[in-house]
C-alpha cells in the first residue's frame, strides 16, 4: 500500500518530496504568514518545519501566486474567497477521481488492485488533466461572453432567470434505496437536469441533495427547461422522478460560481410551495414571458389569461398562466405566483 501511494505521489508532485516548509519559503521568497494562509485556504494539511513534505512544484506554485498578487489579480479582498473556492472544488474533484480509479482497479480483478491504482494514475491522470484544462478554457469563453454582453462589465449584478427543481417524495423514496441505489438515482436525476438545462441554453449552478439550481440569461430558456423537467417527471414510463419547480426573474448577484439575492430566494420559496408536477413563476418571470404587467393580468385569483409570448422571435414558445392566490413564505409576505404551462397546440 505504501509503495503505491509513494508512486502516485511522485507522479503527481513531479518528484519525491525533498524539501521542508522552511526550504520552500526560502526558495520561493514568499512570506511565511502568506504561504501558511494560502495552504490553509486550499485545505492542505499543515506540515511541521522539519517535515520533508514538499517538492519543487510547491516552490513554483507559491511563486506563481505571488506573481498573481503583483498583477493585481489576487488582491487581499479577493484572495481568501478565490483560493478557498479552488480548495473546495479541487478537493471534491480529487476525491471523486480517486474513487473512480479505485473502482476501475477493483472491477478489473487482475493482480494487486492497489498497485493497479498507481499504474492507472500514470496512464489516466495526464489525459484527465488535459481535459480539465480544456473544459476550464471553454467555460472561460462562455463566462467572458456573458460578462462582456452586459451593459456594465464587471458589475456583480445582472438580470437572470433562476430555477429550482425539487424531487417530489425524495425522503420516502430514499429510505427504500441502499447507498449505491441512492447515489445512482441522484446522479441520474442530476445528469438529466444538466442535459435539459444545457439543451435549452441554461446552466446548472449546483446540486443541493434532491434539488438542482439552474440559471439562464433568457427567461424563455429557463421556462422551457423547467417545463421539460416537469413533463419528464409526469411520464410514468420515464425513470426521471416527479418534480416541482419555482422560477423567478430579476437582478442576481453572481460570485465565485454561485448566485445570490432576492431573485434566487424567491425562486427557492416558490419551489417549496409548488404542487407536484407544476412550475410556479414570480411577477418578474410572468412579465418577461407574457409581455404583460401584473396590473394588466387582472386581480382575480385562479384566472387563466392564456397569454402567449408576443415578443419577436419567440412565437414558438407560447405559454399559459394561471394566477393563484398570494402566499406568504419565509421573508416574503403575500408573494404573487403564477402557474406556468404550455399553451395547447
């Protein structure tokens, strides 16, 4: 076991650990307090002064961090949040990838599985690293396009459609599944949600247990994705679970890959009160999709105004809305929702 771990470590760190913490600091020229803070934020285990736990790769990485500070990218107010995000994200990714390699080694059933993990690391990880770099670059292109498309590039707030999709009956279903079955069921749910979101021009922000949070620049894209998921869940022959969804449209603060603000909160609250198999939308989403204001929709509850989307170029996405009674949810009193449905035909 130790030999395999050492082999993986040598490969990943580009050599056998040969440096102590003090030697890394001396060779990199980075202040000890700054280096320790970076290591802590990244989630690395703390090493004693005499522990030989580092390689020249650690020296180069600290120098690069200092260069980013000098370029004004890693300013003091951004540094902690950015590095913590790196640490959390890569820690989760590394845990999953290590588990994947171990599973492959065990499935093969040939020779020593521990030694096979070390062999697979050398064969597989360079390709994974290259693919990760490619995926990262593609997402940079997409993120840059969204950022530069707004009127005030660099502003943390921009109009977005936010959708939460929640599994109906998750608690009771999860009790009937073993660990592997539960993981497979949730992964299937998340995979379908991601496919539908991307297909309709949206993007998944995160998975929260039995719930998925997605956003889209175009409210019509978000509505189409939410309705597609609800319709999949209503099909008894489809293994996709029954779901309910809440959608809101308005200013959203985006930070480090997550989204915040009242629009996000309202979408979450609407999901919590939506009936199984329905999509509830807020006033902002209703007005964006229908082209009508709340006042033009009338004041009667349970009104079906049958409004299509009159905006040029969107006639192929007609909707119907049923105004339901105002509801009070945490943080919002008398929230006005509408049930979103596709128009017949």
